[in-house]
C-alpha cells in the first residue's frame, strides 16, 4: 500500500520536529573540573548541577559577560 500525501507530510513533520528538538537541547556536560578555569576557585555545587557544562565560577562568568558586552 502506498503512502498518501498526508502520511508523507506527517513523516516529514516528525523528522523536522526531531531535528528542531535536538538543536534546542542543552549542551552535554563537559566540565571535567570542579574548579574555575579563570581564577581556580571551586565552582559551587549548585552551579555545577544547574549548568554542568560551566567552566567558570559565577563571579568570573559575570566578568566575562561584562567584557563581552563592552566589546560588542
């Protein structure tokens, strides 16, 4: 039995939805250390749980973001 246009459209929409959802997923945790890459202080456990990919402590991240805004 051949798929009709509605079946083909549904399949295409399902694939596109899956691609969109994959693009929106949070990055995988990549931080291997519990220490800030900038200052060497410990990254608080709450930050590591909320943002497991974080490589900087909250203070250093705030400074990096301020510098980025000034450069923009």
